[in-house]
C-alpha cells in the first residue's frame, strides 16, 4: 500500500494556513517545504513482555518523498530483513532521530496507554532539532508537549515520517527482546517478541511470569 497522496496534500495545506497566521513557527522562518516535520510512533503496546518503545524522526516537509523513494512504508508490511535494511537509509534521509522507551515498571504503574505516550514524549524531547509540528500515530496527543501536534489514526499507513519512526522503533525493540531471550529462553521470545502467542501463554502457565513481564496485564496474572 502506498501512502495516501490526500494526506500529504492536506498536511501541506494545513501547514500553509499555520504559517500564514504565524510566519515563524518554532524559530524557523522559511517556506512551507522547509517546515520541520516529526513523525512519532510506538511499538510493543500489545506485548506481555518488555518495555514499550517509541521513535521520533524529524525532516523537512520537502524530504518526505525521499522516504517513500527508499521504500519506507508501514512496518507491518515489511519483512524483518527489509526493516533492518531500511535502518541506515532512514537515518541518512532524516535530519534527526531518537529512540526511547518506557519500562515494564512504568507500564505497570501508569498503564500501557500512558506509558506509550511517555515513551513518545521522551523520543521527541531527545531530538537535537526541534520540529515545527509532530505527527503522532494514533488518536491521543502527547501530554505536556510544547510543540504543535497532529494525531493521525493509522499514521504508519498514511505518513512516511510516522512509518519511518515505526521502523526504527520496531527494529530496536526486536533486537532488545532477542537479547533478553538469552536470559529468558523458556518464553520463545525470539519468535514472539513478547507478544501473546499460544506458546508464550503456555510458557507463562508452566513457568510463571518473569521480572520483565507486565503484571498489570491480565494474561500475566493468576498464573
């Protein structure tokens, strides 16, 4: 599936209106095509094991077509090898990027939604270059963020910037879980990446939960 041209067009129109109202946004005074756009996405929200990870990328609006040219699209439509092969081209294409996470302890304390938003906020604040606008995957804005935001439902299918962030976060989290699998081999983490597969659930019933499981999730309780 290619990115929707209508989304990119409507974004350009919206940014144009904003810049007409305020020629200087985030300290940048330039044409619309130079407006710095950040894409933010998280991965691991539905997993039973491990942290939730978020990534943010920032680039000029004019550079978004370059992401499409190198093959960026919804990470769920890409094979693990293709996602891995896109990491360096994405990092080369964007102006800045940052990956962050919220821990299992934070997930259990806050709930998974708030922990996901916290991870996304950390990713944005970790950028060395402040964007003019953040495109946030999903329907919830990042709390207490002093940068303009726009939520995009199914954003990884509509926005190349969000899709690029999704790929960075997905590969980083997969590598994290694969490394942890050496410490917790009984849960088949290399295959399931912490998600609730049948084999993972059976392992939970047999061995109980590990310190890296999310005890606030029902599947990890009453074992």
